[in-house]
C-alpha cells in the first residue's frame, strides 16, 4: 500500500500540508519513490485552505539509480525510480493528528492505496467543483479522515495527478524549535534568483517590492524556490541567504502549468470554472469602487464582466488602456456568476478609436468650439458655424501581446509568461 495522498492539514493561520512529508520520511524505513508531489487544486473554490494544496508520495523498497531530492536534519533523502511494494511501516494518521492544527476548518484526509488514481479525477478537481459526498464510495484504497470528509477530494486528486505538465519547488523547513516568531530570508537573494535564473519563477516582485520565496503566514516553511529543473533548483539553494533551516525537499508540482484553464465560449462558463475566452470588448474599461477595473467581453455566444481586483495592482493600469472593440484572449476564474477574474490577457488586436473635436475655422484659422451636444461648432472670433467636426484618431497606449498580474498576485497554478508556452 505505498501510494499516499494527504490533503488539508493546514489552516489559514498555521502549518503547511507539505511539512507532513518531512515527518513521514523522518519516521519511515521505506524509500521515497520519485519526487514527492505538491498538487494545487481549483483556486476558485471558496471552501479551501490557504494554498489549496494536497501532497502525495510513494514509498517502497527502492530499485534503480538513486538521486538526492533533499535533506532532513542533515541526512540525505534519496529517491528511486522504481520499487517493490512493501507494507507501510508507520502510522501516518497519527503524524497528521500530531501536526495538523486543531481547528474546525481544518479537515485532514489520508488515502493509502496500491495504485495511483484515475487522472480524470485530478482534471475534475483542478477545474470543477467536486462535492466530497460524491467521492466517498469511489476512492480506491484505505481512506481516513479527521474532522469531516472534505479533504478526500484533495487527497484523491493528489494521487490521481498524471503530471503531464510539471514544475518543481524546493521547500526549506525550519527546525520545530524555531517555528515561532519572525524569520529572515534575504530580499537580495530573491532578487538575485529572479534576475539571473531563467529556469526559476515567482521569486521576487520588483514592481511591488515583494519577496515571494518566503511565506506570509506562520508555517514551518522558511522559503520555497520554484523552477522547471530540479537539478538546477538544488544548486540555486546556495544562493539564498537566510537563517538556518534543518531540512529541505524538492517537490514536483502542477504550479505554473495552467492546468486549471479550459478554452471555452462565454456561454459555457460556470461558477468556479477557470477559462480562456476570446472575444471583443463591448465597452471601455471602467473603474469601480475598491480599485476594481472592469470591462464587458462578448464573443458571439454571450457576454461576461472581466474584472481585475485591487490586489492585481499594475495589471489594472494596463487593462485600463484597452478600448471598446479591442480583440482579446483572457485567462481567469469565475468566482461569482457573470464575472471572470483575470490572471492574464493576450491582446490580439487593437481597434481604431476615433474622436470628433472642434475643427479649425475655415475663414480665420482659429480653433472653433463646441456649440453643445449635436449642435455643431462655432468660431468665437468671427462667428462662423459648422456641423462638421474634425476627426481625431486616438494614439493607442498599449501594444498587442501578453500581459499578466504581477508576482504578488499570481495564483499558484497560473503559468508565468516568463516560462513561455502559454496556450
Ligand atoms: Zn473664424
């Protein structure tokens, strides 16, 4: 029974589901097979923990060439490509009980199975809303839950993730004696990673002065470096200047893959779905209360309000330069019916925006003035009048191409433009 899936052992205030991996590996005498997986689920579901993360790992008697994927208390953690099945030698549920917050909104789930789950389940969990009550009978393996069964969806999604598109994250963990209080991770290190290593992403937000490799809440995690190459990530670890940490592990993840996004027409969008929609702006963008920028998108099948909320910062200023008639491809999630929250946009073509301004007087050469709505123009100097204004084409202040939210507002699943290959 070597395939393990765990979900929902953190809360909005403390812990991190991935830390369970450290405690499991510390105790088991079995070998780690492959990388541990960090799987992010549908980011639009309101009933979620902070990062909406689940983990899975496979344990057994390792075979084949081993590689180092981390250290725990200074000892190397090896991973093997193949394995023989062995009986589980530790009580994982008791580890979960010990390390998950005692909080009514934390609902841990554990699945231990002989095999990985059906990939269809993962795709549904990352893209749709799955009611945990419909999952109970379908899970293959031994299921344990604490405090309700909500976590089953994430745990089963984690063991069902096919890993078609992957990135990696190296996560370092503080020794338990250091968990409290403030922690130091040098901002300059995060800037250095961001500027010098094209294989890493979401390290530092230069526009907003935000160090994204350190967590913002209380957790055993000291820092996490995201990237596309696990061998390089292990090297980049030496770049980060920080207080001491006792362990680190490299996870394979679905972060930065856009796995949540599905190309749809507007009439096919549903609450909690994430979509890629292509259409035209039906109106000019407008600012709403709370710093929300909004425009109406239409595609011949329907229309939807495309919004960028305040936390997306500078992204809103870029969107505010769009005009009615522009053709765009938008990427985002429906968290409220009729509204899509944008993560990025591809501006496909710009419309020609014309304004009518008062013409120059043909008799005396003075710029005329408007005589009121639909009443034409009048020359103040010589009194001449005309109905015909001068056509003025607005110089557009935006170029076709991709634009995205800054690092500080990035969703875990959203693919940064830095990595390329955005659909
Ligand atoms: Zn005149």
